C-alpha cells in the first residue's frame, strides 16, 4: 500500500511543481534554465541518498551489464526529453492544458512496455481507465485547447 502513497505524493508534488513552474516560465525564465536549476539542486541530493543507503556501488555494478546500461540510458534520455518537452509546453500554453495532454502517458507506458518487453500489465479496470484518458484527451483537443 505504500506504493499508493508514494504515487499520490508524486501527483501532489508534480501538480504543485507544474503550477509554480507555469508562473516562472511565463515570467520569462527559459525552460532549459529552469530544468538546469532542478538538476543542479537535485544531483548532490540523489548522490548523497545512494551513498547513504549503500546502493551507489551496487548500482554501478548492475550497470556494468551492457543490456541494463542501455535500458537505463534510454530511460534517462526519455525523462530528460520528457521534462524538456513539458516545460516548453507549459511555457507556450499553461500548466493545466499541458498536463491534461501529458497525462496520456499511461497509454504510452502500456504501448512501450509491450513493444519493448512483450509484457502487458492491464486488467479490465486499467483498460477502462485508459479509454477514459483517451476520451478526455480527445475532448480537450476537440474543444480547441
């Protein structure tokens, strides 16, 4: 059940972060500068966490496997570009509309999990939720965001 609270905490933090970043980006701060601030401030914190919980060396050993390293670099690149794209979308429109389109990412998670790993983690409730996401996104696009 703790996964739920971590996920909910993420939603709360990202919601607040998007709302605050909209004001920053609309004030004229560039997306790349804003993201640089996030990365500069978070890098020492995350390195300290990996050092403190003794996962730094273990993680480096795991990444010595070329397949795992390739997948990890792909994930890092996806997050890197995803963050850049969402910040640019917010700066060009607003956090609410950009996030309403971004929230379709579970559909892409299902797609890429299947295409890359031939796994499907869907039940009928999750599939119904995905259909609702598609319908909501289509409504936003149709009404002329």
